[in-house]
C-alpha cells in the first residue's frame, strides 16, 4: 500500500512538472523574436491603489493569445485574499466583433515595490511575469513588459489617447530599449 501511494504521488508530481514544462515551452514557442534583448528593471514604484481599475490597450507586441483582438481592456481589482484579480477583454475580429474575456489573478513579487507580478490564467500556477516598467505620475499611462522582451503592452486610461500622447508613449518604449517597429496599435 505504501509503495502504491508513493508511485501515485510520484506520477502526479511528474505530470505537474511536465505540465509546467509544456506551458513554458508553449509560451516560448509563441514568439521567438525578442523586441528587447535587455529589458530594464522597472523605473519607479507602483502605488497599487492608483494602478487598479480599467486600462485600455493602446499598443502591443502581437501575441498568440490576443490574435485578432481589438478594443482590448484590462481591469485590475484587489481581492479579499490579497491577490489582484485581472479581467482582460476584447472584441474578436474588430471593434464590433464578438466579446471575449479571460479572468486571472496575480500576486505581487516580494521586494519589487509593486512593480512585478506573477500572473495566472490557468489554475494555481503563476507562470507569467507582468512588469510595470514605467508609468505616468498621475497613472494615466503604463508600459508593461516581462523579462524576455518578447511581450510589450502600452496601456492608457483613455480608449483613444491624443496624437501627442501616442507619440510620447512610443518614444518612451523606444527609450526603454524596445523595437517600436514591432508595436501594433489597438483599435477602439
């Protein structure tokens, strides 16, 4: 009986480890090109209470999980358990397309001044990195990336930022070392 239980526990552990490996491999296979080979550390601390709420995606690096998405929004809120809830939504195939959303959760990485989060959209595993690389002092915009430089999002509080703000945000991403020719502006 003891041998059978340890085989079952061992098999379960191998399945979990294998599943994590598969998730990591799929994430890496989704995009082989890094838009920034030297992702900087986040520029300044994040006041989580001011960061929470609704954001509109101004631009992003194209990725498989947002393919075909327009009118993209992200909504962040505190949960009772200390985590952050995430609701990402978009319109599939255009601004008038079918509504699509996904719910996830995030936990703050200790000693990161609230600038780094580990995110999960699939069960108990926190495999995604979410780094607030820079943000406006008044929290009207945010530039979000992760350590590999393959993903980048520029978020604003307004669905359609002014031409001046759009140019400034693209220039800020360039200053952070990102290849801005890979940016795809989101329609709203």
